[in-house]
């Protein structure tokens, strides 16, 4: 099943660290091999808070573990420990609808669509369960390997 996944990762810069320090440590030097768009947001109310939003197009959900493995390797090779605080908030999801509210005036209600194709939530449920399990396993592996590295 084709899906668009979203990762929202919130990190807080350590005291004395800058956005430039973060970007230098965070920047991926290896691509995922699938269309991926990354947005980096600085919180207006707390400029030390950096929010990374990744949007990834996955043609086959079964390929997700190998994609997640690339992220594990990047984070282990380029740790952020010296730049961000330990408390990191990670949220993952699948896009259930894309809506364009750009036009002025009234907008007619439409069914949920992704890339112009209508989406039924029931079709997403299986992919969501599979993806959630894959992200959980990848997180456990990342944490285990990080503990081994740090011991």
C-alpha cells in the first residue's frame, strides 16, 4: 500500500547551543532513497525548541524497516547528545488527507484525499498498525545500540 508518512520530532537546544550547531550535527549525509521532504521549524515562543517535520512517500510499507535503518545509522554516526537536551518528543503518523485552504471565500467540503486520490480511513488502519510496529522496533533498536555505544 502506498502511504505518506509524517515524522514530527521536537528537540530542545542545550543552553549555549545555536541553531547552526543543531543543523551541523543533525544534517543527514545519506538519503532515504524515497521522496522525502524535511521541514525544520524554530518555535516562536521558545527559540531553543527545534521541530523537525519529515514527510516521506512510501510506495510499499514493507520497505519501511530498511528506510528506518538508514535513520538509525545516521543518528548513531552523528549523535545530537552534545547539542540537544535528552528529552525528545517523537510522533509518527500517516497522512489521512491533504486539504488546500488557499482560496478566498467559501470552500466546498470534499472527501479526504491524498495526492488527489480519495482515501478511506479504513484502508489506512492496516498500514497504520504495520507502520506503528515498525517504528516501535526501530526505536527500540536505536536505543539499544545507543546504550551499547555509550557503555
